[in-house]
């Protein structure tokens, strides 16, 4: 940046010097603001990545717990109806048929 003595050497008027100093100060403030915003952006991007990883971990945990819940629900439904062996046998046969269908689809 031009110093005041150099600006005088260029034959600048006092008002031009004042305007030049004002512009220089504004430019320096804008550079500081720009650097601060860039740092803020980097911090936010880092937070987004961290939250994305956390979300994926929570999704995996949810799927595991959902699978355990379904298994428990099935076990409880079979257990609750143990007195009626025909109904239990029908449920098991239905499950076996579903598994056979899945295997047939996989073999295609």
C-alpha cells in the first residue's frame, strides 16, 4: 500500500489522500472479514462431515436394533401361542414357504 509521503510525491490532493486511506482501510477490513468467513466455512464443513459419519453410525445401529426387535417379536408370537400347536406349526410352515420363495428368487 502507498504510504502518505509517497502519495504526496505523486501530487495527490488532500481529499484524494483521505479517500485513498478510506479505501485502503475498507479493503483491509474486507480481507479480514473474508478470512474469518473462510475459517467459519471450514469449521462448518468439518462439522457436516462429523455429523454425516454420526448419522451413518446411528443408521447402522437402528437397523441392528430393528432386526433384533423383529426377531424378538416373532419369538414372542410363537411363544404366546405355544398352547395351540397347530397355529404355531402353520406359522412355521408359512415362514418356511416365504424362505423357499426367497431362495427361488435368488436362484433365478
